[in-house]
């Protein structure tokens, strides 16, 4: 009992210190216009949130909630959406605690499941760790240090989210390039931490490549299981920036809302609030987002709803779909999909998701 | 205070329920058959007292009191563990999430179709998945091309097992075969419309394996499997065999599950043979020195490919990160072991019954 009280007091003290620090901190987002709330108001809001939810709001500063004109109600909506997403997705299928989240999280399992069920996913060329590589094409196993087959694609950790640990790998005529830079075998071995797979590079449709050719710009589609099967809740396009090989929002990419009925982008592109402002055109290629047409959207929607029907016990999934000249290819699926991305780009999203979750 | 009070009330209610069930159980004569009738037996009041003490102490009925021979005078009760408690211990480590978010690889074991897909891709020998069936639709595997259920009649040489996709303990498992143009479900003629009525949940149609003649000689109608428990070593990486038993069907049943009336017998992994006697589950029979149908002695019966089976199970377990322990059902075929399924909630009672050293080894790891 005494230990528990001591622990609680320690947590409270830590949070009070953090609140004081956050209240004093100057805004790190010069691009967000408008005056900041008073120190007293910021402190009061943080203290209120801590008392009500038992922890400090992680998205308070990143979401710009320290600016006048924003209210804690909007932050509460985000909290509610996260709660619905996590509680519904991590519900066990039966009395024993198992679910199918591992199929989404483990890229090898995802690839095997998708291939067996006839869904289009990028081909896997090899599985490797820092000791051995197994080429799937002919099942040959060889030491990783002496792998010399030509390859152009991505190396991804089998278990990882938000693009962490993934990198572009090119092997040709004894030369190795990692993320476009010449590298040696020890560079590769130092990057391989755990089990990895080599995934073939997906060539994207010209309409997507034109926005930022260095990254695979994917369509993010969120589907949720309703009483009438999986339904699309939100769609957006993720675009890389500044020559980056990844399009992740958290890694500095831009997101633009996508109208699934027309296949056209709607409104401006948005960086994550703590990274950059709203932009009407891509900062590198200067192509305007609003009205830019993305092909094969209907096929992409159909592909992910069909895929989700094979995983009915997972309530909502955020799909990353590459649009290729031959149609959509599902790159990966996330149970831990980004709620803020759609809250910022699609005003009706929260309402639609809550409605789908109560059906 | 409220939480503490609620926990005490729950515990009291569990004890009361256990005592009540124990009372009902002791009143039913078919539950009181001794597995060792030729040995001196405790008086009835002592047996009743043992049961009630167990119910109060562990808040569960001692279902395997007679199976473990605790009704004998001088029997050592420390060779028995509370059943539900031991299952919870097994499950608790397996259901631990792999990362900070709540997911684990139990689904690969529980979904029989996924088990086949994963096993095959990782180079393990598993039974071939033929199709997924639900209602009047047949989805062929791999590829999941949809077709009407009547396509079953076009599968020449069809002989397999229908299993609910996440079924357990042999429940709702049926043998389905095509013979002389007729569909036979568990040996009885059926048709696709009758079959579709049964397929209210997804079922997997899996090829039937032919077992090694040594296993078929014990009981030919069922595929008699080796139950092998593997466990991750304390280093968290290497995997070792922990316990083994042979499950044998009985009385013409097509399945070998203990809960469905099968016999279990211990297995000596180093000598690759059985260690008798055989045991039925309480309510299904008692102890047997010989198989009830084939009459083969259950002690010292040599089994083929046991060492290969251990190697295959260890290799498969190493491909499933995060899972602490798995109970494998392995068919010993004429060409080697085939992994039929893996269970994250393996039945501790099987090994408590057949392996005298099991409880001490289990305690050393879990308690």
C-alpha cells in the first residue's frame, strides 16, 4: 500500500514538473499563425487533462492546441477515436486472447496471408538476418556477408511500424547502394538488426510519380467493419518530400485528402503540424494538390475492402496502397493507423468513424 | 477497498461453486471409478475430504483425482496440479504481447488455415489445405477462388477432414470423403445442401494423412498423433522438448482426442517408445494396459520417426517469436512427421497423467 502511494506521488510530481515545463516552452511552430494561449490557460488545460485522463496529452503541442481558437474538445475527439481504434482492434476473437494483429504487424506473415488469399502485394525476394539470407525464388540459403545477387528494392524489418528501420537497397555488379548512397557490406550488416525481408521495388503510376518521383507515394485508405461488411471511412494520398525515399507523414511527408468517388485530391497538402504548414503545391515539383487526379482509386477501394473481408476480426485497418500502371498493390496494412492524419485533412472523418464503430 | 472486497467476494463465490460441483460429482457413481481398483483404497470420507480441501484451496473441482490415483492409500497428492491454474500459467506466458502493443502469434496456431499457409511457406511439413467452406461456397486454397459447394463432388479422390477454422479439442471435426460418386460425412451418405446447413462458420477442408503402419496397427480409423510439448529455454531463443504423449483413438472413432474418448499413453523420447499404461479421460473409461480395440500392449510399443518429430517441432517453434510453449500434434506418416497443429493452451492433464516427473518439472519453470 505504502509503495503504491509512493509510486503515485512520484508520478504526480513528474507530471507537475512537465506541466510547468510545457507551460513555459515557447511555441516550436513558427508556421502556425495566431497568438498563443496564456501560460495560465495552458497550465490549467494540461492539469485538467491530467486529472481527467491520468496522463498528459501527447498531441497537445504537436496539434497546436496551445494556440488561441482551439479547444480541448477537439483533443478529446482525437482521444476518443484512438480509444475506439485500439479497443476494437485488440479485442480477442475468442475466450483465449488471440487476434489477427500479427498478420498485419509481421510483414512475412502479411505477405504469406495475402498471397494465399489472392491479394496483390509486392513480391518478396529474400528473407535475411545478419547471418544468412534465404532467396525465395530458388530457396537457396547463403551467408548474408557474401550475398551478391542483383536486387533493387526495399529492405524492411519483419516487425516494424511507421517505416522504422526500412531502407532502399540496390545491388548490381558488385556495387551496393543504400538509400541512394554507395555503401559497403559492413554498412548493410550494421543496419540489419533482427529479421529482415527484401521486397521488390514497386513502380508507381506516372500520376503519382510526378508529385515526387523519389518516394513511392501511396494512397492511405481506412476501412472499418460495419454490420454490412468492411466500408471505406477515409482516403488520402501520402507524398514524400525533399528527395526522401519514404512518404510517411511522421518522416516529413505531405498528406492530401482524396475524394474516393472522383479520384481527385481535395484542398491543400499538409505537413504534420509540428513539421510544417499547409501547402497548395508540392514544395519540390510545384504541382498543385487540389484537383490532381490519382488513377485506379475504385480498384484500390475494392481491393482493400475485399482484403479486409478476409480479416473480419480486426475492426479498422489503415491500408497503404501503391498505384501502379497495372492497378493497385497493397504495400502494408496497419491496425495502428494514424488518426490525426485524417482528422486534419477530412472534416467529416471523425463522425463517420464513430458511426461505423457503433453499427 | 471496493476492489479488495470485490476480489474476496469473487474468490468466495468460486470456492462455493467448486464445492457445490464437487458435491454433485461425488454423488454421481460413474465419476468415482478408480483407475487402480486392485490397490488398497482410501475410505469414502477421506476421498470426500480430499476433494473438498482441493476445492477450497484451489477454487476448482479436482477432475483428475482418480486418474492420478489419489484415491490409493499412500498416494502423493503433490504429483497433481490444479488443472485450471496450470492452464492459466501456460496461457499467461503465451499471451504476453510481443511488443508494447497487444499482439502475439497465437493466431498462427489457432487459425488452422493460417497455420498451414505459414507452415508450408517456412518449409515445415503440414497437411495440405484443400479449401475453405462456408454455407454454400467453396474457396479453393491457395488463391481463394470462389466456387459453389457442389464443386466438392468434382474433387476426385477427396478424403479429408473438415475442421472449424479456430476449433479446439476435436470439436466439430468430421471426415469427409467421396466414394463411388457419393459424399460421405463420418461414413454416412450426405449431399451438398445438407452439408451447407452444417457450415454456419468457416470450415477448413484438410487432406487426410496416411499414418505409419505402426500407428495404424494401434487403431486404424483415427490418425493417432504424438503430442509433443516444446518450450523456450530461459535464454529466450533456443527451444527444447518438454513432455510427450501418444494420443490413440478408440472404439472406431475417427479422431484421437482425449476429450473425445481417445486413450493417452506416455512416450519416452530418448527410447522412442511408449511407457504404459494407457488412460481414458474421466467419464470415458479408466486405465488400460492394452488398447481396447486392437489389444496391443501399450507399454514399450516402439514408435517411428520420434527423433525427427522432436527436431521438426523445435524448428517450427523457433519460427514463432514470442510464444513460450506449444503443444504440437504430430502425425507419424510412412515418410516422416507431419505437424497437424500447434496448441498454445496444451492440456497439462495429459502429461500430469502419463509422466510422473512432469509436475516437478512444471513447478520448476512456472512456480
